[in-house]
């Protein structure tokens, strides 16, 4: 064993070690410690008395020291940690300059993890200055992930990396706030700027029509606080993170959509057609939750009864002649529209909505309102493919907003959708493989054993397969989608 508990007789040697190491750190431009302020003699004394100080001795000299416990600075509360249960930590890991880069730190880390496990800890959390490259390299080499970054009030000019790792196989995984990717500019000429003005999204251009809140679409992946892409998180944490989808294509895509102008009249294929025609991609069944809609807002929601494919084709070939064949419905905030593959549809101007769909980027356009760009060019249409997949028999109506505290409004082949009206506290339904949670209005706090996560209006979180029981607190509405 390298580590043994520090004794009262070690006090002077430990203090001298910290003073030497602090001086050596400053010579390298690492200013995270100032002996006498942090660390200081009182901290060393308290750690020895509490039995939490561990040291490495050579003869009567202490050449390394560390404190192991489960106490955390308040700055840790702001980090979106992934690993939960009972976290433990270490403070003030210190190795004599002449003993560094000889494997001592790695050996100590192995014993430190074993000690924390023996104390019932399921996860490890720690931090280090972002320019402390030696410490960062050591921590990441043994499997720690950067969860985010923090600052301390007593060191306001310094930025620290917050790191964590699982210590046990049964460590629960906590909700992760996701950062969206955006579609804008030429890709969404119908978009606006409400994703920024209403939801505070950091869009890069106007118009921007789509915020891909939780996405594995290549090139448009959502990320965690440290910038790690969702597919990489799934690959790293497997079944505990994504259930049965750890080894399958990720099934869902969650968006917020701002339609300043109407979207094209379009339709999506089912799985069989997409697999055959689109190189094995998923089809696209989706659902919309209307977030905002001016009085009298309408959607295209199917084709009028009695229309044949030949009639539809002829009208589309003429352009605007297709408009009288479109089935339109009036919608209000809170309405839910289920859009199965084959349903012809279009979002109307001025509408903002939440969209849950299969993870697919396939869209076949019938008609784009004769819209042209600044150079007079029209967007591509896909008439034959659209006609191939259109279901002329579709005829559903929007589902009105429910008045229950927690209501399952959709339970379809590919996903479920629960709407939560939080008036103080609400228990969330247990997730299946994983869950996607979005705060629709109001700032809501997700609470779980040992911590919490705040979601502002328009923010979304990924809920892993092994998440603990979650409750929502505050006043507002939320949506929870899960794979079926």
C-alpha cells in the first residue's frame, strides 16, 4: 500500500510539502494554490483529525498527500454531473516535485478509488485548473470525463475543469442538459428569429427555423456542457445511458421549430421505403406540440377526401393548383398533431412548435408556395417520391391540450409523449430506454437523490436509462418523449 492515514506527527512534514509544491506550481505558471490561503495549515489539521488525510511516506518524510471525503464546494452545484448516487472526491492531491512523473500519482489514484469505493461511493468528482496539463492528463488517462467548468469566488480569474468518473457498475446516470444544433439560412428560408427572442437560443443567423435539441443526425449532433456529442456519449456509456439503443441506431430527434413563413407542403416515407430508396435510413413519423400560434393559425394536415393520386400529381405539376386540395385545420397553443409517415403536412406561418420524430432527415416536398430565393431560384421538389409514399386516407384532428397534471397524449409505434403541468411538484414517469425532457415555459428544476438540474424555458435534457426517480419543481409546463 502506498497510502496510509495521516497522523498528527505528520503535520509539519505535510505543511512543508504543500508549501514546496505550491512554489513549484507557481514556477510553472499554475496559480491554483497559494499556501496559507488554499491550502492552509488549518485544513491539514482538520483533515488529520477527521481521519480523511492520506499520505505516502519515505522514512519520516511525507512525499505525497491527499484528502478523501464526500464534501464539495458550493461551486460544484452548478456542474451538470452525469454520474450520481453517492459521489466522493479528493482534495489537495500533492506530490513532491522530485517524485513527480515516476508513476506515483497513478499508483495513488488506484488506491484512492479503492478507498472511496470501500466507503460506499459510486462516483468520483474533482476539479483542476484548466492549464494544469499534468493533472488533466493523469485524470483523463484513468477514465475521467470533463463534465463542465467552474470558478471559485476566492479565485475569480481562474477557470477549473470539473471531472468525474463512475466507481461502480450500478452508478446511476443523471439527466444531462443538451446544447442544440441549428438549421438556418438557405436550409430554412421560412424560419425567423424567435428561437433567440423567445427561448434565448444562440442562433448564428436569421432566419433560423430549427433548434435540434436532442440529435444524433450527422453534422447536427447535440452536445453536453463539455461539448461531447450525443453519439459519443452513447458509445462511451452504453446500455446504462441508452438502454437497448446503445447498439442500435438512435431512434428519436427532438426539435423546436420557428415558422415565420409557411413550410413547404411535404410528406415523409415509412421505414420500408426509406430503407429501400434512401440507403437504409429510417423513415419519419413525427408529432407536433403547438407552442405558439396567432389567432386563426392553420396547418396543412392531409389531403381533402376524394382526391386521387392522379389529381394530386396534375395539380402539383401546375404549382399553386395544389392549394385547394390541401386539408387545413385550425390549431391553438397546446394542441398536439400526430404526423405518421405518408401524411401530407405543412406548418403555417407564425407557428412555433415542439417536434418529436424518428431520427431521420428525409423530407419529400410537393410544393413550396412558389417561393424563390434572392437569385430567383426555387427549392428542389421531390414529386415522384412524395406521391409514392402519400397516404390519401389520412384524416386525424389535433388533440386539444390536456388539463391533467401529467398526461400521456401519444402512445404510438415509435414514441410516447407526456405533457406535464407543474404547479409546485410533479413526479415524472419512469423512462424506458431513455427520455427527452423539455421545459416549455417557466424555469423548472429536475430533482433527484443527491442533486438537481434547472431547465430554463426552451431547454432540453437527456434522461439516461439508469436515471433515478425524477421530480419536477416550479411552475410551468414540460414535455417528456421516450422511444416506444
